[in-house]
């Protein structure tokens, strides 16, 4: 088990770091190929795409981890039935989308091409989520890496190809066509992998089982997209697309550590389910606090180098957003801490609580954004992000306590750690021009993190070497 966890964890982490690194380092290229306005419009398209992804599959991928335990004998056929749901809903969305474009084109402000690209993208992303959820629960890191590379590499390559050829005068469309093209190639590969040994059989019982778990997640998923995207959409309409583009760039920088922990959460999820299944609260308490320290340290370290990252990646038009980056990092920090308590709700199938909290925070985020953006500059949207995600995390901690009947996590130590985190982030925010202070904070946090994990690192490295040899 130790070897399996280490191999999977390293594979997910290295894969995500490499791929996100590729995506990250191509951002300066696309920033220079697209105007800030086009960059803003592309990110608004991606935000709408994220909402359709949730609706297309009805978040059915969230039931995969439960089905592994509840439907052991028919697990593979269950996964195929999840794909059938994705296909059926996507066809319905495509029909409704085209009818809306036909009769209400001015209201939705989209062409038939954009509507159909959104529909196809929603289907592909949902399919990818179903397949990768299956791979993660079975620790099949090799195929996970293959799908991830296909999606990202082809998406970037096709975007550049289209921008320099077919859509040279409409580069915004070239970027969209390229991104969706990469998803289509990955989807074809997944369909071949899943159905090469047969289509399986339609089982409405599987649909009822999965939808009972996943349907409450649909408003949760949509609200998550709203939480992360409504600010740039509202900035576009309240201010302009240029500011939306600049603000979108801050997310590109600030999401780096969250992306890292999104990959680590793919190991945390099955490990947490296994410990809950065994009733090992002590292991969860220790493991969650280790995860908390690693998350907190990484976000502080990222905040220390934000000004330099912005200068390397962007043109002078974007330099004014350094302070926003640190505030967005603060919001993303609490969005990442959410990975710790939310698994309690998933394990106990209390997904309605997840939906309620996310919808509530999304509504609050919209209200705060509207008020702040209509009274202050576009930068004020970052404050709404911090407040919303902070309350989001607190609610899930409370729900984990309510479901378990006791504090499963080390709340006292985590509370002290969050206070220290706030102080360190305030130091970096107020010392953006002072690189020496930020270097000092960086070195102190790095030293503490190594000291805290020194025994853990040494033991895991030795375990990894032994496991890899086997």
C-alpha cells in the first residue's frame, strides 16, 4: 500500500506540475498573441464552459468513488452507465443551446459555433472527469498521465496552429478551437479505452444510484464555477474586457499552488476513504494536519515571489495586479483547505450539505462583487473572493464536525496556523516593493517546513526507492 500510494502520488504530482508548468509558461506567449480584451473574452468563455461541464455529466463522476465500494461486482459497467448519462444530457443541451441561439441570439450574445463548441467541450470534460475518477480510485496513474498529456499538449499545439493559420485575424477563436480540439482527442481515446471490450448494458438502477449522490453536487459545481469566475464576468460587464483580462491573469498566477494540491488531493481522497472505512480517526487527524502545514507553507512561499513571477510572465500592462495576486492567493488558500473536511461529506454521502454551502457562498460572492465593483475599482473583486472562500472553508469544517459528532481534525492547531498564515500574507502584501523582506519570509518558511517534515521526507524517500525497485 505504501509503495502504491507513493507511486501514484508522485505520478499525479509530477504530471500536474509538468503539464501545468507547460500551460503556465505558455501564458506569456498567449498574453502577447492576444490583446487584454481578447484574453478577457477567452477567460469568460472558459468560465461558461466550466458551468456546462457540470451540467453535461450532472456531476456523475463524483459517485465513482462510492461505487467502487458499493458496486464491486458491476463497477466497470457502472462507469459505462455514467458515460451514457453524459451523452444523453449533452445531446439535450446541444438541442436547447441551438434553439436558444436561433431565437434569442442577441440575448445570449453567442454564435452557433460558440454554442456548439461549449456543448462539445462540456461533454468532453465530463467524460474526462468520469474516466480519471475511475483511474484515481484504482491508482492507475499511467493512464491518468496519458489522458492529461493528450488534453493539454494537443490543446496548446492546436491553439497555436489555428492562431497562426485559420484564425490569424480572429485569434480569440483560434484559442478556443484549439482548447476544445485537445479535449476531443482525449475524449476519443477514453471512449476507445472504456468500450473496446463491449458497450455494456444500460442499467437504470445505476443511474438512480449515481444521480442520488451526484445531483446535489450539480448546484455545488455550478456555484464553484461562480465562486471562481463570476468576478471576471462581472468585471467585463461593469467595467470592461481589458480589466477582465488583467484580473484573469492574476488567477493564472494565483492558482499555481492550488493546482499542485489538486493533484495531491487525488491521493488524499482514496487514502481518506480507506481510513474512514477502517475507522482510523487517529491516522486522519495526523494526516490532515500534515496536509494543512504543507498547504499553508506552499501558499506563503508563492506569495513571496508573486512580484517576480508577474514581471517574468506578463507585459507592463499587467504589472499593476501584483497586490491582487496576493489577495487571490489568500482566497485560493481557503479553497484548497476545503479538500480536507469535504471528504467527510462525500464519504457519508451527505452531498446536500456540500451543495448548500457552495450555493450560499456563490450567492454571497455575487452580492459582494456587485456592491464592490459598482462602488470601487475592479481590484475590489479580490476582497469578495477572500471573504467567500473563508466562509466556505469554515462551513465545511462545521459540517464535518456535525456529521462525525466530534472534531475529526486538529482544529486548535489548525486555527493557530491560519492566524500565523494571515500575518505572513499581510507582510508579503505590504512589502511588494521590498524584496529583502520577502526573501527573509521565504527562507524562514522554507526552513520551518523542512524541519517539520524532515523525518517524514527521509522515511518516504527510502520507502519510495524500495517500492520502485520492486
